[in-house]
C-alpha cells in the first residue's frame, strides 16, 4: 500500500479522512496539541511550523501523497492572534507544497469558502477572491503561494462541515443540539448562507481531488441554507424541542472577525468528477438512524 501523510489528523475533518483513507492507503497522521490514537493509523506529533521537523517527517516517511488539513480555522481566533495563525495557515502550508514539489507527489490542501466576501454567491473557482477577515486572507495567501511553488496542488475550498463528534472534535451541530436539548435559547443567523456537507462527504471529496485535481476545486454541498434553516432541519430530523430556536442577524452578534453573508459554493466542477454529496435531509437522517448525535 502507498503511504499517505495527513496533517491535522486529530481535527474533525482529519479524523474522518483517516477513517476513509486507511481502506486504500498506509496512513500517517500528524497532530500537535491533541494526542489521539486512531486504529490502523500511525500517529506522529509534529510541529508543522518547524521546517526542520517537517522536512524530517517527509524524509522518514517518504510519503507518496499528502493531504494538508491542519490549520487554525476559527476566524475570531485568527483575527486576535495573527502571527500564530499565519505561521500554521500560510508558512507551514507553503513549506508542505514546496516539499511535495521536491518529492513530485500529489498534494491536496483544505482552503475555505471564506476566501469570498459574500456579495456575489454562488461562487465558482474562477471568481475573484476578496476575504473580509484575517482567516480568509491567510487562506488566500496560502492558496496563491502553494500554487506558485507547486501548480499540481489540489486547492480544495471547503464549506461548513457537520457530522457526528469524533473522539476529540465536534462540528457546529453538537452545541446546537445540546442547547436545544437543555431548553436554552439558540440564536441562529437568518442572513448567513453556506453550502454545508458532512465530514464523511468532505473526506470523500478530498480523496477524489487528490487523485484528479490540479488547481482550485470547490467541495460544497448541493443546497444553499442559512444557519437558522439548518437548525430547523436539525429539530425536525432529531425531533428536538423547537421552542429555543430564535432567528437573529449577523449585526446582532459582536464578533472579532467580520463574517460574509453568503459564501455558497458552486461545486459543479467537482460533481462532474464524481463528487456526490447527499441532500442535507439524507445526511442528517443517516446520523439520526445511527443515533450519532453527540458520540
């Protein structure tokens, strides 16, 4: 089996990726601050911002491909800690692309729908980027620099992701469910739109992109939905108490990082390659059927 290096294997997406990839690859996963054991995966503690350490990992493993998911991906955190987030989101990403170029191996990188300003959705790969927060800016810099140093990189713009919690990570839906179950008020935006997919679907898309894509690809879902309407769907599928769900607007909530209103992705390029997200209703029903809400 060929060797695949997955950075950020302890994260939500990284964990799902490991589950899928280990069926066809000998997988090596990196973590930094969250130690985790994943059956049949060789886990390594690596500081990706240390170039010597990174170089050593490539030298030791000799991977045949790399999927780089590690990032500081909370926009508010990045806004408040620009240097720390730049080191992992931009510098480490560029170093990984450079090493993949040296080894002439496939490289897939997880970018974000937040590279757009939210004024001209749905967005295609050819649309100009114009991020409104620092996290989006850092991902734009990483995209551009990685493609300059290694044009064969598959730059995968990821949407909002949801799914069952992993051993040490949750998606945005776990706190939603918990709040509603506790009978508390859940305020969700009616004016922020995304094209969400499940962690499993996103992982399938990344493995497809690793094999078939050079350059930009959007891996969004097939439905544009507001956070509020996603909350309504959760209530319906998981039969949660609905009294706590309240509508609010972005301007009602003070956040460190500005947020775009509509970063829906047009992912028809990926669909044509065989990327097939289920409907949100189907994805959530699968989770409900397996009783996989909080675990």
